[in-house]
C-alpha cells in the first residue's frame, strides 16, 4: 500500500517545479511589461529586458520582502506597542508624542516649547 501511495505522489514534483518556473516567468514578464509601458514615457528611463525585470523582482523581494525570514517580527512589535499604548494614561501618551516629535524633528522648534515664555 505504501508503494502505491508513493507512485501517486511522484507526479507532484514535476508539476510543482513547472508551477514555480511559470510563476517566475509570469512575474518577470509582468514587471517588464509594466516598466516598459509606464517608465520610459513618463520619466524617459530606458526600456528593460525580461532578465533585467527578473533581477528587479528579486532585488525588490530581497529589499522589501525579507525572503520570508522575518514574518512575525514587525507584527509582534506592533502588538507590543499597541498593548503599551492601551495601558498609558492620556498624559503619558502626550509626553510620548512630544518626545517622538522632538526625536524625529517634527515637534516644536527648540525654545518654543510649552514651558518657555517669549
């Protein structure tokens, strides 16, 4: 019985390989078509080939996708921050907003804070 099941599953490997190749080919083709349709007329950028489009696809996956290694890290941090925020009083939230604003440069300019007189 085990031998029979093994032969039934044998066809999955070629089908999966074909599906992966098809997926990559369609992705590269789609990036090439969209790039060549939008960017040369809009910005004067050069037309690209299939292989360049495939390279862009891989580069974007590496830069923005993380190759699937860090799936839970961002969501875990957001969850912890959400819990922390929910446990704060309105005064603590306002202090945090002010500190973040000062740290990232979108708060009031130095010397114009709430405690200074002009």
